[in-house]
């Protein structure tokens, strides 16, 4: 059977569970490789071989002897799949003797390539090396606002071995506009006593009262306080012991925080089931989206924290999960995604906290790494006194240049990924957060943003100047990433990557933050 797509208005029961009437499947597209001629509809069809009579029916087969280069087929998906929402991508894949991947994103490729006015993205599901019998592989990709094209890629990259693909499906998830309208708050809520919160993220493991005095002397009135586990995924006992130690340290600081008229955004950077990945990032992915036990533990943790800090001053809000990555999940386990239903993990946890501490502000990050663009497919909770907190590092190739295999010669403003990036382009990239705020009448707090200090010339300053100007224009609260955590993000260090010492005189980036911070306490 050839590819097909149809319009539907059916509730996504099988994905989100009973009562999940807030998400609708609008478009379905599938490829079952019915006959050999079906490969003719794919670009690069000669890279694969059509096979039949397998356990999963018909499939395309890739076989590679070399570990250099790639073999892939591509299909331009229907434009009807574009527009606000998400794409749920699934396929049955079998692989055999696949060599080790040079990078995590190499290997067996099940990937989309999405083009939009802000550049190109590559949402995909990483597949293990080695061998596996037929396995259903799935992932969810947010549709970038204004996306003009999405191409499906199947194949193998920088590895040898064999892979088979069968029963490939793309399903669009889109919210019900009637249910959406009910989530708009009657008025924008004030969630703190300050005119604005402007501050920085800090690392409690090395943070001192003296560091806090420096940050306060700059004028900051907010610290995003990480609860971060920096080892491999811990056992339950190790996790509980780490959390107790982390909260004990916070307890020693809280009186000092209150004395200085500052506030804390308490960020659970490491939820149960997560740990430090091979790439050096702590991600809120992994076990919590595949094992119900971790989700239940996550709720219990926040109940414990809510009880411990109920009524205590100094904590502005609970940032329930840092950069949720629920793109890869097991069916039947709740997603983070804010569908407005109790079965979403965010809603469930928020209600558990509110049952203990009804006055606490809650900080909710969108899924898909908490990126601004994810807000275009996100919905607020049904509760009030909630702040929505995207992070902004766009374009990543600029802000994170010089590590993780990225080139280190990208300037701002300038041409980045085929797009000219300047303040107006940044405004376009922030538009999903502006639209989300206006649509639902909710407050925005940008919990993280930064630019690597060794970007060419004065590029990091230029980027931070334009971004902070826009956040000020929109009236958002914000915290810079990060203060005295890692020197790559430090505004106290100069532009040379080799110089690991703080600058004897304030850098332009430090002066910029201080100029904004000093607005906090002006009467």
C-alpha cells in the first residue's frame, strides 16, 4: 500500500490513557512498503533493498560494510502535517551487528529533518548499537513554528552492520481549540512581590555565602538553585541520600537568602531515573518516561519538599522538572506534556504539591528540552499561580560553540545555519513564548539563557544584550546561566578560552547583567 494521509477527529486514547480528550490525531501518514515499487517514491531508494516475507511483513533493508559515510532514503512528508502541534513517529526496526557509534546521533537513523524560518532541526530517536530483534521505536517531535518542510530519513550513518525498517507511521497531535480556550487565565497573575525577578543560576555544590554577597552586590534578587546529581543514574537509596544532603544545604542558606531580600527558584535538575549522560548533560529523560515507579517516586519527592518548606520564606517557586525530555516514552506511562489532564505528570505533581502547600508558586518548563519553540505545542495546567519557564540557547551552534564537536568560529550577529541572526531574528525565535503568554494570559520566566564566553570577538555580549533587551521589553522574569558554576558561561571571565582566571576588571557581559540587576532595587 502506498503512503496515505487522512483527516481525523479521534481522541488519542491509546497514547495518553482514559479521558485524554485534549489531544486529537488530525493527520495520519504511513508506509508499509507494500511492494518493491514503493521504494520509487523515496529519494535515494537505491541505498536500500526491498524485502518481503519477514515477521513484520515487508521492509526495507540496509547493509553496510564500511563505517564511513551513510546510506539513507528520504521522503518529503505532506505539508498537511505542518502547523501547530507535534509529530508522533513510530516504526518497527530490526538491527544486526551494528558497530559502535562515533557520536550518539550516528548509527541506525530514524529521523526527521525540519526546516523553518529559524533554521533546521533534526529530531530523531537514537538506536543502540549491537543487535536487536524487531522493536517498536518511537519518538515525538514538536513542529517548529513556521516550519516549511519536514523530510523523513531512514538508514544508517557512520556505522557498519544491517538494519530493517517496517510499518513506518507519522501521526500528528493537535490540541482541541475549545478545550484550549478554557485554559486562559482571567487575568495575568502576580506571583512574587518584586517588580521583576532578575538573577542567575548557581551551583550549590560550590556556592558560598560570600558568592551570594557578590551576586547581591550586583543587584540580583533571584537565584535558580539546582538540585543536581552529577553521577551516573543512582539507586533509590543513593538518590534519597543525595536529595537529603542537598536540601540540608539549602536549609543552611535560607536565612541568609531572606536577610538579603533575595528569592530562590528551587529547580529539580535531576529527577528519579536520570543521571549524568555520556555527553556530560544531566537530562530529565530516561527512566522517568519508561517506568511508572520513577513517576510515582517523583510525585512523592515533591510532596516531601512541599511539606518541608510549607510557609517558609525565601523560596519563590518550585521548578518541578528541568528541561523535560519525554520524546522517547513507553505507552501507558504519562508524558510531561501539559494536556490539562490529571494523567500528565506535570498536572499530577502540581496537584499533589498544592494539596500540601496551596500558596506555593509552581514553575513549569515545556517538554522537548524546555525550549521556547516547544511552547507552540504546549498547554498550561488547569491550576493558577503557575509560571511557565522556557530556556533559550538558540541557535545552539552559536551559544554552545567550541565543545561537543561544534565549530568554534560562529559570530553573532551574522549568518548562522543559513539564517541571518540578529535582534529581529531573535525576536522571531522568541515568538512562541510571546504567543503562549498572550493566548493564555500567564507569566513567563526564562530560567536559563547564555552564550559561550569565547564566541568570536564580542559576539557573546552582542547576543546577551539583544536577548536581555527583548526579555525586558516583554516584561519577563529571568535568570542567567550561570554564576560561578562553569567558567565557560561565566561573565566574570574574559573571551579567551585558555584563560581560566576571572578578569581583573568587569567584562562587558558582567556590566550588562549588573545594569539590569540594579533595576531590581530601584524605588
